[in-house]
């Protein structure tokens, strides 16, 4: 029951929601005027329609809300007749904590509007009706043009009251409702991005695109995805239904050399945007981004983010391939449980060109042994007849994939359940599948859900027109929490059997010794036959690397460029030091007044597979794979105007969104700087050092520079406390106009040449 709003005006208490306005035809008073309707463009937030703004209810849930999209949104009020309007009162949603921007215009003929309140802000101090006065004006229509607030671009009004005088007007018995536009299937918005229609903070996506040219499929991680990322080629909102469209063409890029097929597919991310947690860890141990079966050992459960799980989706398959090899035509994977290496389930939809309907079946791939196939609707063969009970293209249906633990005495048996729900509510369930012998209930395995369009045809001769397309209307997953008694038991077991495994980096403690010692004797940048070398990749422009016998050139003369390498991840024990030593020679041209121009960094690579290859980034084209990598940078000044100011700076990488690794100091926290002053001279060989040492509480980070075997500058500091203690990547960057006069490979004087780079762990 709504609260009625009373106001004392000229000594009279007037009920705004009275059926007949008490207007004074002599116009010698300012009484409450009846507002017969409130309407808008129909793009209001669900349940917050414009009629709420004149219902006499000051509850926040009874409000009008409509989001500006580059322009103000209009709440149109109708007084039912031409009245003399003297003032307007508005109660703003959250009006006591933020200011809203608005203006007001009126019209007596609904064609010609005049502004009576120019653009201004609300007071920002009250939830009650806020009064706005102006010169009396003849009006029947009132436009409140609202353009967001201090916090966001939503326009939200709880209540509006108009005052003046004129003729009595009867309020309609039923409120005038505005038809809601932009609404698709199951309440989805056709004008919203997938990240606005769905909660995608728990997913990242891989598509067949290779826009960075690294030869592998591109991925977009959860924060960018949830913020509204789309790709009109592969991932977008269906303009008719609001569904989330996955399009996968057979000709696109693949995720790795071991993958035969392309995909536009989501991968479950239980970390939900917390990039301090790795996507997955080496060795196949669980972490807080993944889940395990409740039949897994307690130590594995304790490391994970949840046990068992259920993936629920409502979708329609819109198109499948029709051309190519017979055993590949018409099949697409629409949901998965993926383990470390294998798949407990791949759920397929398949429709053959000659059939009217499609089939549903799944494959179970155990750790050891052959795949097992289970048919749910129709059959999976290459020449099967039309399944009379099959699912047609564009037919909306749902699936549920669930893993539960079935207690048998002292043993928990992992059971796989798969259910298909038709649009008419009928259900088809596969027999529960016993996975006790599948090999997944072990300490060094983990699970994650996948959903989308994973094409299973790479032989179509016309991939531009012959592709897979799937539209999702609902998508969600749930997991059971890790039981407290399991956490306790798992912690004890972990200490006894996997002490080196952590929730973010399940790798063995670092062992003293050399990780790599690359003198580039093979004349290339790849990790070749030489056991002591490593592979090198570009971090910026693809022309950044120049390799030759005995050297690796960082080509950066006229353009800031960077390179990097990765190594086996190292978790330092107290007292251990990870040290990078690099020897390089300057070219004939050395710039002046180039502050923080030579940069070196050590990072946790967060097990991002994309970092194992060339990965360009710039200020105009940032790359999300460089965001949020825990690590440190040291940088050297190059011949500043004040020679005595040349020092070594130490910076800590923040969880930023710069999309660049060492190409900018933005996104880094400066921890300090110092050391003896130094100068870089042309055609001179220098040796630099960057080291991180694990202390009882934090890390000691240090940098040094030598010339001709003599130490010319060094500086160190302690980051206390520090939660960074896992490293797997080394990078270098040189700013433009620092070393060299050319930026072209093969030319002299185009950058610095490394003759040796070594990374080692010191006891």
C-alpha cells in the first residue's frame, strides 16, 4: 500500500493523488495540479516505469529509471488540460547523496516547447520533494529532461508534483502505462551488450580472431568482457532477441597447435576478475579460479574455489556447417566441463544437412582410456535418419550439466548428470554417468565450465558462409562451497604432501641454479637446441627484435619498444634471490635527457598462455594480457640534463588497465630511487642486474649497473610487506630516441645489442 503525500500550501492540506485536482480557476493560488499521465521512450528499466513517478509513493522502489545513452532522457507529464503552472517539485532517487542534472520545458499545444528551467543540478541533500519555482506559464505538457547524475548516467525520479491553477481534471482510474521497448527474449535488452545482459564477471572468452598477429586465437578476460566488450564478427547481442550470440567460423585462429578446431567460447573464471589469482597453475593443481569433484582428495578441495557444480543454459542453435567432411558436418559443442587436460563432458548439437531436426549427445573423455559416447536425443552418426523428436535450428531449449558426489560407504563417487529441457517444459535426462574410474578424483587435476560455439568442422570449403552460430538466453553456473572440515583436513594434507602448492601458484619451491644463460650462439631468438638458451618475443612493435650470431638486438632507435622472455615459474623461499644479469652494448648514437628510459621487469605471468609468443601493445592499442601482472620494474635514466640526477628507480606493478608492460610507468607505484650517478656513452658495453630477494616479511628489490667490470651504480629497497613471490617472465624496454638513430632491423645504429642474458636462483 503506497504512502500518500500531503503538502501544506497556503494553510490547506492537499492530497496529491486526489481524483480531482483542486485547481483555482481565478489563479490567485498555487494548488496541486492533477498529472494524468507520465510517459517516456519505453526504454525504462524493468519495473521502474514512468507511471511510478506520479503514484504518490515516495518509496525508492516506486520510481522511474531510464538510462541516458549519449543524450538526456525525457519524462513527459500531461496535466490533462491547459493549466497555469507555477512550480514543480521533484523527489530524486538517492537525492540526499548525489546531484542529478536536468532541465524543464513546457508546451500548451504539445508541439511548441519553451524552457522554463534551464539545465541545472538538483540540490543533492534530500529524499523529499524538492521545489523549483519559475514565472507562471500556460502549459499542458511538461518535459523533464534528465541527463544522469554525479555517479552514473541513470535518470531516476521517485515522484513529481505540479502546482498552479486552472480547471479541475479527473485522474484516470488506472495509470497510463508506457509500452516497454528494447525487450527481447526472457527479459533481455536488445540494445545492451552481452556484459550488460549477462553476468560475465565469471567468464573469459576466446574467439577465432587473431588481431594481434601472434598466430593464436585471441582472448578477452573477465573484467573487459563484463565492461561491455563485443566483436561484431564473433560475439555480440542479437538485435531481435537480446540473446548473446556466439559465431565461430572454421577458417579462424585456434587456441594452440594441439587444437584442430576454432571456437567462440566462454571459460568459467571463479576468481571473478581478481587477476592476482592465476587462471590455472603449473602442475595441474587446483587453485581459487577452478573447482574439483567432491570425490577429490581433501588437499585438492582445500586449494579449490568450490566442489562439484552445475552449468545451466537456455539457448538456440541458429546455424551449423553443411559442407566438408561427412564426419565433421553439422556438429558444434555447446557446453563442456574441462579438466586439466581432458574433458569429463563435451555436449554436442548436430544437425545433418538432409535432416529437419538435430540430435543431442555427449562425449566423456577420461584421463586414461577411450572416449565414451552417450546419446540423449537422436543419434550422433554421419548418416542417421531425421530424429523425429530432435531439436530444430532456432528452437529454444535448455540444458543442465551437473556433477554430484554419491556416497557409497566411505567412498564418494563422482556422478555426471545431463538434462535437456524443451521449450514446452518436457525433460529428457541421460542416465547418471559413473566417473569413479575416469581418473579425475586426484590431487593434481581441476575443472572449469565452458559454453558457447566450439566448431567441430575444419574442412568446409566456404567458411565465410558456412559456420556455426549459437545464441544463449540464460547462462549460469553454481558450485558447492568447500566444507570447513575438508579445508582443515586439506590444509594438513597439503603441508604433508604438497607443501609447495599454493592457491595461486602450485609449483615447487625454487631450486638454486641457472634457469637460462642465453648468449645467442645459435643466431636466433627461439628456444633452440642449446640447452642454456630461451625464447624471446616482442612486447610492442613486431620489428622490435633483431637476432644474429652472438647477439639479440632490441631495435628501438626512433620508437619505444620492448621484448621479453619467460622461464619456469619460481616461488622463492626465505633467503633465496632471483637474479637477472644482462650484458648489452650501446650504439653509436645515445640520446640525452631521457629519464627512466631503460626499463627491466620481473613478473608473475599468471600462467597466461598468450604471453608465450609475440604480443604487441601500444598506447593506442593496449593489450589486456599485460594488465595486472604482479611484479617489479627497475629503470635507468639515460644522460639527463643534470648528470648528477641519473639514478635507478624501483617500481611495483599495480592491478591496472594500461594494457602495456614496460612501455609506460603509469600503472606502477614508485617505491623509491637512488644510487650513484652514471652516464651512458656510445659503443660501450654495460652489464645490468635486477634481483628480488625473499625476506621474512616482504621482498628486497635491487638494481645495479657495471661498466668494464666495475660497479658504477646500485640501489636496493625493501617492499614490506609484499604478496608477490612468484616470477616467470623477464622483460626489457627502451624509450624512443634513447639508443640509436634508426628503428629498422638490419640497419646500424638502430638500438642496443644484448650479448648475454642470464636468470638464476641464488641460495
